[in-house]
C-alpha cells in the first residue's frame, strides 16, 4: 500500500497533442487513460487546458488536428531576417531528408579538401618567391671576390718577368660602379677610362721591374768600361700621358690592378696611379726585382 | 560553417535549449518545436476565456506571435511555468468578462500572479518520513478525499470508473483528487 501511495507526488511529462486529442475523444484504453489522469492530477497547465477543450469536445478535437506552425514561419520571414542558412528549416517539419543531409556533408568535405590543396599551392609559391628575391640581392663583396678570383694568382719565378696580370676590366668597372656615388660619377668615369687605357698599355709592354730607388748608375758604369761606345742602359720608358692624380675611389673595394711599372712611377712620382690591393683572396702577385 | 541540427535532434532538446537557439542563433525552426509542444495547451486555456472555438484559435495564434518578441526581452529559467503565467495574463487581458481566475493564483503587491504548482516541496522530504507517514496522513483526510485517493492510486481506477462507483461527477472526482493531494501535502509537511 505504501509503495503505490509514494508515487502520488511523482512528476511526469505533459500530455502531447496526440494524447490530449485521444483523451478528449475518449480513444484511450483504461490503462492509458489512468496514466494520463495521474499526470492531470499533478499538472495545472494540462488540467486547465483539458477543462477548456472538454467544454467544446467535438470542435476542439478538430482544432487540435489543424494546429500548424506555418503562421509563425511566415511571420518570422517577414519580420526577422533569417541570418543562419538552415537547409532543414526550408523543408517541412514532418518530412525528414536524410539523403539531403548526407549530400550536404559530402559537399562540405569536398570544399574543405579543395581549399586545403589551394592553400598548399599558395604556400609553395610564396616560398619560391622568397627564394628568388634572395637570389637577386647581390652583395657588394662577392663582386670583389670575383675580381680577385678572376685574376690568376701569379706566382712568377723570381728571375723571370712577371706575367701580365689580367685586368678584369669589367669587374673593375663593376666595382667602380658599386662604389661610386651620383655626385662623383663623371670624375670616376674619367678615371675609369684612364685606368682602362693604362691597363691596355700594360698588357702590351713588358714590365721591367726595378727597384725604384736604385739609380741608373748601377748598370751604366759596367757597360761604359768595356766599350766606350756603350750605350747607356736602356731604360724603357713608356710614353704615357700625364696621370692625373686620382683620388681614392675605392676605399674598401680594392681592385686588383697591376702595379704600375717603375718607369711610369719614375716619370710621375707625384701622381700615384690607381693602385689598389686585392682585399683578401689569393696571394698577392709577386713582382720580381722589387726587393 | 555552422553545423545544422537535424529535425530528430530538435525533438530531444529541452524547452530552454530550443529557446536559446531561437533567441541567440535566430533558428526559426526551434520556436516551431516549442509551438508543437504547447499549442494544444494554450488553445485549451484560451477556450476557457472566449466563447467560440474559432476565437480561441485566433487568440492562441496572436498569443504566440506576441510571445516571439517577449521571449527575447525576458530571462526565462523554466519555460513551462512562464508560458502558463503568460497565457493566463494574455487571456485575462484579451478575453471576455466570463473568465475566471484559477485557484492557483497569488495576490501580491504588484497584482495577481499565476503560479504553477511544482514538486519542490516533495524533494525536501526524506524517504523514511514519506514511508512512515504517508499512509497515516491519508487516513486523516476528509472521507471523500480519502475515498477518491484510495480508489485512484491504490485500485488504479479512472475518473469515470470512480464516478460510476461513487455517484460523483467526473469533475467532482477530479476536484476531490486535487484537493486530497493538497491536504496530504500539508499534513506531510507538518509532520516533517
């Protein structure tokens, strides 16, 4: 007896539309009716609703069958913009389309996959673009290294005349180009031209290296004793144009230019030629008879 | 891209979850499920306040249209009691003079409030107290209350069957059962 009485106050869910319609229409079995009435004893909402429906039994059953939420949808479509696109909302509530749901899911996957592939291509292109950008940035120093490396490391034998050092004219021009400023461009072009002409002349004439400080007398007396008609030692002179004193155009960018022959220096000692030492790379060209 | 909820899942959502989706996510379909759950109850209460069934149907539709906006302005903890009170107030304002207030009304400083009974008091009672005292409390009820309660809960009879056996009307049986439960609740709370 206690067990059944303990469930007097148990809570139960409200009657749905079908149950209420069947109860009003007396279409339930005895057990179903009793279960519905157990809830009606506990729920004021359902109990009052039942009172109103039972007052007009025949009409209320028809009204409950015709209840439809379409007027709510129409009202919301007119007044409230539907922000979230819900494909299920477009379909009637009663009809469920599982196949539509599946196709929507598969389309989403395809879109995600295509987006991933395109983004991967974009990343690869960007990496290649960065690499190309780094290649085109040519620093100043490698050009110098190239000019120094281009010049063959001349290790000439002591007694033989040093080989003519190649004048990497183009590299010289390149270094000059790197080192010049806009304001000094004209002057430097002239000096460059001079250097070029000088370089060409150096190629043609063998360089007779002598110690600059040695007087010419050393050679001449030996010859004079033997023959009275000894001609003085030939001192090769190179007819050169007066060299304009050049300013230090390349302070850091040392260019590999051959040292001017002694004769030219002797001719114009006050006008130092463009003599620049190679920076680091390669052994310096050794000149014989310098020491 | 937001995931769409299939219709079968909407049925599993609680009233409060459906309200949240409608108010905060603008999901129109969520409020239609609310309508499907409570439209017949709102219609029944409307039929108590108006004469014709057609007028009651129109009144219930107007009520739901009005509720769509009021839901967004109100913080609702439990939807069912709120909807009950909202329906009673709306029908009382729009209905005819024949409407009658239900017994579960409370008069407060702000006016009459329609309150739905709940079973919160039941959860405060211990199992032992209920087991020991409920049978004794039933014996202390009024005879008509005790008879209807014993026939309904112990014998499992319906309203109509009790009415046939006791010569009471069906409405009387319902009234006695509701009053008997209320008195039983008071006696159990006294003894707790």
